[in-house]
């Protein structure tokens, strides 16, 4: 069962540190040992080539470590 926090976050816009839209959050991976978010999966925007990003990608989706997140809010801002 998904938490309300997780459901609330899905679909949010993900931007790079310059404010450029990279895509939308489609999934969160939780580390069961500590309950923290370990990874975010985003569906890249149509104008973004996922394979050119420095993270694992497949079918236009990118797995981004939570350590690369600068802030969670109405928009998820990355450090890159």
C-alpha cells in the first residue's frame, strides 16, 4: 500500500538546478532498512534524452539517487 506522502509526490515536476524541466516523478524507492527514500524514478520530458543523463535509464525513465535531490516541494529540484 502506498503512503499518502508517496501518492502526493507522484506526478510532480522534476527540474535541474537551473530550473529546466527534466520530467515527472513516476515512482519512489524506499530503503526498508531505514524508511528513507533512496531513489526517484522520473519519466523524462519529450525534449530530454534520458540516455544523456548521468543516471541509469530505460525507456525514457531515469533512476535518480535521492542524494541528488536539493529539495522536495511542489517541484522537485535536483542538484545537477
